């Protein structure tokens, strides 16, 4: 089996509080996993560890067979991209945000490409010049997600990215993620509390009290 990510005997503890205990997980390349479980059970913490934003207390995460700590952090973030539970836009304009993926790759901003991405999430070219203060919460979420996808990663982690969106925009975001999984080979790790997403999920992993529940 071709595993893009393997989590082995992973623990995460802050002071004497055990937040994740003995997590073992194999993620097959190009799969689409849905993580569910009560609030506070450790889902975002696990995702942050896989995304290399925080370090596990013990155990390891392998990406393409190699410990994630062996990768250069900037390169790793381009390959394993985390879409935040509560995204924020930085800088002054939407452009500052959508230009960032080009800058880190030392590439010119490609306005046509960015416009086609904006259109994929029901936004228009005119958003490029908008101030970050003048976009709604739901628009912010979609723009933040585009930051993760303009250059498709190998693994996309989405942490409750459809929360708070209306039904139409939830569907837009879901089909966008489905498209990248199906047509671009992106492996997806999705965290959600959304009933429709949970019932449509093909592979569900339940996190409870910091551990994987076997059901
Ligand atoms: N740095 C930290 N210091 C102390 N406690 C932490 C820290 N990070 C996370 N926790 C605790 O770990 C537990 C798991 O948090 P986490 O954010 O992973 O939950 P979650 O499953 O994503 O919840 P939700 O569904 O509400 O987003 C919570 O009790 C949280 O308060
Ligand atoms: Mg969370």
C-alpha cells in the first residue's frame, strides 16, 4: 500500500495534560479521510502536528516515508497545506494574500490564474483589489482556501472550512476540494462537524478524548 502519511505511536502533551495518546494512522495516497469527534477531542491538534505547525511530544509522522522533521519547513508547507479552522487574511488587500503563494515560489503573480481560481469559489476578479476589511467572513474563508490551492499541495488538510458558510457556498467549497482530490491527486484530510459531510464521507476516523476510536 502506498501511504503518503504515516503516524506512529504519536503523543502530545502540554504540561501534565495528555491531549493526544498513541495515535497510529496510515493515510493512503490520494485518499479522502474525514475526521470527526466531539469538540476538544484533539482533531485540530493532530492536524497541526501533521502540518508541522507544532511538534509531537513523542512518536513520529512520516511523509513519503521520511520523518517530517527532515524536510525544509517551507518546502513541507508547500506539500502539506493546512487550511485553518478560523482563517485570517493578512496584509491590506486580497491580492497580498493570493500573491503570497507566488512569492514563496519566486514566481510572478498570475492574474489570469488567480481570477480563474476566484471564479471557482463564486468570486470575481474585482476581489483581487479589495481591502481585507471589506470581505465577508464567508468570502474570507474561500479566499484563504485558495491560498492553499493555487499551487496544489500533495496533502490538503481542511479544518472545518465550511463552518458558517451558507448552503450554496458550502457546496462550492466541497466541490472544489472534491475536484482537487479526484482530478489533481490531492490527498485530503478533512475535519468537520457538518452532518451532510459526515454522512457522505467514505472513510471516517473518529477522535475521542485524544485517541482514535475503533468502530
Ligand atoms: N497548547 C495548548 N495548551 C493547552 N491545551 C491545549 C493546547 N492545544 C490544545 N489544547 C487542548 O487540547 C484539547 C484538544 O483541542 P483541539 O483544538 O485539538 O480540539 P478539536 O477536536 O479540534 O475541537 P473542535 O471540534 O472544537 O475544533 C482541548 O481540550 C484544548 O483545550
Ligand atoms: Mg478543532
